[in-house]
C-alpha cells in the first residue's frame, strides 16, 4: 500500500513537472512569435508611411503645377455685346 502511494506521488510529481515544462516552452514560443509579428507589423507600417509620403509629394507636385499653369495663363474675358447700340 505504501509502495502504491509512493508511486502515485512520484507519478503526480513527474506529470506536474512535465506540464510545467510544456507551459514554459509554450510561453517561450509565444514570445518569439509575438516578436516576429511585431517586426512584421513595424516593417509594414514603415512601408505604408513611405507610400503615404510619396503620395503627398506627388499631390503637392500636382498642386504646384496647377498653380503655375493658372499664373502663367492669360485670363480671357467674355466678349460683351452692347444691346443699346
């Protein structure tokens, strides 16, 4: 009877230890995966920020071009027809 109790205690202890080891390994794996995801999101954000900057530069270029065209073009007033004559 004492031998069976001792075997059960050792089995429970070993099972608990193995469960603890598995939990620690899962935690380490989760931390590594989170770091990998964070790196990916950081690079994706950096890429999108560069894309937005490029679009802003192009939009500014178009606005400047439109303003230069408006400044350089001559304004033609419509011909007034004199009804009294």
